[in-house]
C-alpha cells in the first residue's frame, strides 16, 4: 500500500485484493475478466488476465507497431495488449497530414495502448486527453527512447533526469485521462552505476498515478551492444506495488520464461513478434501446426495498403522485412537487397520471387521451427510442476552486421574489404 503523489482524487491508495487484483481507489485493474473477489465481470481493460499466466504485449516500435502489423498478429489470435508506435504529442496537436494514421485503433481498440512522446508537459497532457477520449485501453508515456535527436530535444529518456518533474507529468496525465483508461510509463535504466535512481523514479511514478510500468533493463549507453540486464527486473518487481511488464531481448519461449521468473507480471515482445508474427499464438498454444510464410508476407502487404498512406508504404515494408526475412535461411541477404529497392511494388515482387525460387523455405511447422512451447508449459516448468524442455522459436539473428549492396547484386558486410 502506498499514498498518492500530489492531490489526485482518483489515486488515494493501492491494495492487492484476495483474487490478486489491484484496487486503486474506485478503480480496479483485474487479473481476470471475471473477478473472484467481487463475482462480477470487470468493465475496465484487463491488463493482466491470469495470475498464473504472463501478460503478452506487443512493444511500441516506430514504423512497425502500426495497424497493419497489429492486424497481422491479430489474424493469428493476437496478444493481450497492443502498443501503438510512438506518437509525437507536438505533431498530433499540430494536425500534420498523417496523424490520423497514428490514431487508428484497428484491429482491437479495447486492447490498444497509445504511446505518446514529447518534450513539453502541456502538449503531452493535451495529447493524452485527446487519445483518452478515443476507444482504447489506455495511454502510455515514453520515458525510455534514447535516440539522440529525441533525448537532446527533451523527450523520451530525458524525462527521467528530474524525478519530481516526471511524477508531476504522470499525475497531470492521470487527471486528464478518463478513469476507465489506464495510464502507464515505459522506462529504460538511467545511465548510472546503480539502479537506485530508476527504482526511485518508478516508485514515484506509481504514487503519481501510473497503473503499470514497462521496464527495458538497458542503459542508454548500452544501445543493443549488450544483452538486457534481466536480473534488474527482479529488483523492480520486488520494489514496486503495481504490475511490471518486462521488455528487452524477448525473442523465444525461453526468453518469456526468463522474464517470468523475475516476478514481472507480463512480457513485452518487439522484434521477435515482427520476425514471427505468429509468436504470440505459439506461446498461447493456438497457432496452426503449419504456417505459410509466403502467405504471411502477402497478407502483410495487403494490410499495409489498407492501413497506411501511399507515402509510408516503402519505408514500412522495408522495415518489416528487415526482421521478417532475416529469420529465414539466407534471408538476411534478401532482406539487405530489399533495403535497396526503390518502390513498394518492387519489394513485393522481390519477396514473392524469393518464395517462388525457394519453396522449401515457404512453410514452417512447430517441429521444424523448434517452437511450440506454450505459456502454460513455461509456467509449469517455472513452478516446478512439470519437467518441460523449452525449445526456442526460430532463431532470430539479432545483431547482424550492416550490409551494402554491390552493383551486381552481391551483398557483403561493411567490414569486408573488397579489391574492386
């Protein structure tokens, strides 16, 4: 139990009920749609659906977590929460021509969390108010993006430098957003030797009114050059009195199990879900036995045409195939070639040609991709209830060396010297 930060009438105190729900004043974040403590079906978005099962969420990824990718994942059965790609509060309020595409709620608005990024408190509050009026599960504040142009402008991780200022923003956003919408924050570790600063920040944000937090346990200086510091998730899960979503390097069923063992309520998956849009379905045990990856690519191309403006098609399809194709045998070469193509239709044709030339790579089954471990199997192994051998899903080559395309179509790493 803890007291609220400031004077937020909606955030008086937080207690954990008998059924494992979080009671926050008059609001309740329930572990299940049917709450055993009250005997009624909860009307609030179910952030976590089972005390024994980790929440599965799609990460907010720029140019990736749009309606097309969310719809593709939804075709396989979906996940518990979808996060939108980050939306600039300043651009949204400025009414730029493409903002309506960022506010699209498809395919399931009730499970969608809009993530906002900005440098000024007043614009973030107003943007949160507007998005909170849309059909959605909630609003998320990006306190984790470490891209230099965003950080130097005062957005993303720059908010974590001043704990009190960050807490005041969360308190104001909680007041601005309707009570039946969640307010959450995505964090990254501070660039200090110890995690105490980020722990204190997380505690202050919880008291200010955040309903749950997502932690990517990397420092800004880490980039992707070193693995996520998963051991620190356990520290945060122990110190916080609200749900915690673990993020970072979650690419396989084993990674989900590792995050679950830290005590985190849920798991956020980003690049792994782009490489394998059926990953959530496999984890939940509802994916088809055989998957036609050529049909998956074709379906994604159709969804892009449906949900994205013509000006976005090329950049979005390139970004998707950077991960999707790279998980195939020899796919990294094709993915690199795609980055050099100059039109959306050229990319579509190149991908179709790949599957036509190599039909043996088109289909993937639970046996051939070494996947199929379900969340229930993961939790059984974690709890010691059964001896389950967790096999990873298809290997995603995470740290590929950048490549360039030669005139003859050959692809070579930058660090290979050529005598030409």
